[in-house]
């Protein structure tokens, strides 16, 4: 849309975008429950959709690549730590993964 020479792009709200914002809100480290509650407060998504989005965004659990095969690797940005917390995946820090397996 172009209003008086200023362009504005409309970006629709998605559950994945809200998940990304929730993770950022918690300093890029949060529990699954914290992420879930942050998205649920918006009131736009069902519990099932929120949990599905969280699960399909995880990079380091192999079974999730079989459960959610159509989600591209580029859209998987959660890394599950051994202590149960999630943090933003960084291949330089966490290592590289292929279909949930560390290379």
C-alpha cells in the first residue's frame, strides 16, 4: 500500500512470529510453558496450534522432523537444552543439525 509516497507492508500475525517474539521477550531463553503462555495471552490461537508450532520449530529433536516433515529447516529456530529450556538456535554455538541429528 502506498499512502502519500510512503510504502507500508502488511505482515500478517502468525503463531510462529508470536513464538519468535515471545522467545525474544524472555531474553532468547524460556521454558515451553512460558512460550505457550505468552502466545496464548493473545487469544488468537488454539492450544493445539500453539503446541504444534513450538514442536515444529525445534531443530535438535529427530522425531519432530518425521512428525512435521513439511516445515523447512529455515523455520526451525528453537534449540532444546538438556535442562528443558529452549533458546534461539545458533549453529556457531550449538553446532549444525540435519533432521534433528548433530553433524
